C-alpha cells in the first residue's frame, strides 16, 4: 500500500499533471491550498434515437488534502472558479476523490 500512496503523491507533485488550487468548503472562506488533476472527457448522452456529446470536467483531489468534498464546494484553479455539481466518488483504495465540476451559475 505504501508504494501506491507514494505513486499517487508523485503524480500530484508532477507539475505536468497536477496544478495548485484553492479548495473552499461550501464555496466560502479563504480556502485551503491543494493539488488537483483536471480532466475534460466528453460524455455521450442518448436522446431517443439521437446522441449528444457533452463536455464535462472532472477534478481529482487527494483524500489526504480534502477529507469530504461535497456538492457546493468550489475549487479555484489559475483564477477560474469551479463548483462541485455532483456527489464525489472515491477510488477503491480511498486515496483520491473524483469530483464533477462546472463554472458556478
């Protein structure tokens, strides 16, 4: 398990993969500094016989930095603020949260 934790920490420390961000519980307060990995996969949604491709954004954050993220939390990356819009999920080893985000409405 220690090797997996070390590998996860190395990924989040890599400046080519992760970025500095500020996490705000409930979207308020000064926030805490965290490292995040962002991904922008397209999501395919079916509507009857049609399909639509919708852009999404996912943020990964270590559980050691954010113990319980929730809907309504915000993360600021490079001056841009995103809001958690769905219930975060955690990986099988309980090391990394994945959060779906969107710019606040």
